[in-house]
């Protein structure tokens, strides 16, 4: 295992740490945590190379934080299980044992020693593509959830179409259709389109991304015609920024 931090010890509110793991575990089971002196970063892509998550958390999210730069690999599901035994306002203490390469997680008197994963054995982190997307939509998480939930009732894909006059979430099933006009919905803050386009996305992935977003959080979307969709939102009480990327479904001729 290379690049293990010479030290890492931190304390953080459980609800904040859980929101970090919720964002990543919806897409992958294990991930590299890049630990810096003033931030923690995670970037991962699912095995099918369809969805990506990039998370950057300031150390301001922590109650205490001491670390040297390095990389550790964590089994995300095991960590989520440990956090499930505590309450949202509990303090979680994390301490890396450099000699054994294990992470001790303490929650309300419960001490759990977590074996780390060799970062070299974890799927390589992807590069974020430089996309020129011509439309930006800002909406509340409740609007995104409403569109995803309604679309899931009739189809396994959700579409986003837009013009300079507005944007619409839609889904077409074998017998039923769903349309949500974003220009007339409360909770849509802005729609800025410099062209027109239409893209289709897998609801299996959109449901995962929808679960990442905290309640009452604003989601900023960037889309283009038959391009991937980018979504940006905050977690850990806005101390961490999350960017997700989802490849479009290729439409049949």
C-alpha cells in the first residue's frame, strides 16, 4: 500500500460524515480517499463507466483535523454499517494506525477497527471530461425527486429537453407518459439555455444520484443535446461540494 498518510486523526459530526458516504456508496462499494492538509477528496466511477462522482470536502466540516497528505482505500459499506449504530448528532472520531494500516472509528463508546484497502487495488479514478454544455438549470432537490419518481412510474429512462423558452422533464412508457414543465414549477430557480436539445438518461442511475442529494439542497444541472448531464450540489452542511456525471442513453433511430 503506497502513499499512506503519516498521520490522520479527525472528529466530525456523524450526520456530516454519513452524507459523504451516502453520496459515494450509491455508485461504488469502495473508494480512494485523498487526504490533504486542508481537504479530503473522493472521485469514483461505477464499473460500467456510466456514472461518476467527484467530492471535495473542506476540513472546516470537521470538529478537529490533523493529517499529512496521502491516500487510503475504504470499504464504503462497512463504514456505513458502523455509522448506522450512532445518532445523527453523535461525534465520530477517526484515527489511522499507520503501523497496522487500519482505521479506528469510535462512535458513542463503540470502537470499530476497520481494515483499509490497498488503493492500488481500487478502480482507477477517472478524468473529468471538459464538456461544453449549453444549458444550466437550478432547482430544489424536491423538484428533481418529483421528476425522477414520476418518470420511474412509466419508464426506465428519463428525458430532459430544452429550448431558450424553458425545459421539460419527460418519460415515455409503453402506454403512459409523464411531462413536468420546469418553467411552471415552484422550486425551479433558473433556466439558462443558449440553444435547444434533448437527452435521455437511465433512471437506475438518476435514482442513485437523487438519493445523494440532501433534502432542501439546491441542485445545479448542466446539460447539452445528447450529452452527459452534470449535477452539482452540497453535502455535509455545504462543507463539501459534489459533482456527478451521467452518460446519456443513445436513442434508437
